[in-house]
């Protein structure tokens, strides 16, 4: 029984740690939202947040694996005698609810960011296309002007005579 209590304490601590990581991920996601809302989009800063989130996500995956491993060991005992571990089970359930809420919030914010990023990407592609078109137009203009200036015939020459 003491071993089960220790294992449950460990599960509770693991879920609290996961909750902290998810809060950090949410904070980085909100920072990305702020970047996407700025007039001038900073892709490097956006990517730095992605890298930080990736590290945290990898840690969350490790936590999940450890949680599953520990839970498999104590599951049968907990299900057989839930009244003995009522308080710890309740604390664990509360942590899991918090994790679920954070996960949903992160997912919703990530989806919003995805849509904003796609919009920003389209805007940037449009700007690049516009710039290229302008550059091409200017090059054609100068090319035509050079041809006209280099021609030997006067501009107002009457060719009927």
C-alpha cells in the first residue's frame, strides 16, 4: 500500500509538471499570436518560439510515456481498492482535468495561429510577386527607352517623302 501511495504521488507530480510545461507552451503560442498581429512579421522570432515549443513538447511526450508506465503498474490495485486512495485519485483527476483544459486552449490558439500564419504568408507572397512585377516593368521601360534613344531615325521623321 505504501508503494502504491508513492506511485500515486509520483503520478500527481508528473501531471503537475506536465501542466507547467503546457502553460509554457501556451505562453509561447500567445507570443506567436502577438508576432502574427504585428504589422511587420518577424519570421526569425516566430521560428525561435517554435524551437522552444518543440523542446517543451518533447518533454511532455517523455512525461506521458513515464506516466503510462507508472499507471500500468498501479492501475489494477487502484481499481480494486479506490476507497483507499480516494484523495490521491481525486488530486490526480483534477490535474488531468487541468491538463485537458490547457491542451484544448493550446489547440484552439494553434489553429488560430495557423490561419493567421497562412494569411501572412499569402500577403508576403503577394508583396514578392508585386515587387517582381514592378521590377520587370521598370526593366522593360528602360529597355524600350534605350532602344528608342539608340535608333538612328528621328522621332518625328516623315517617311512618306
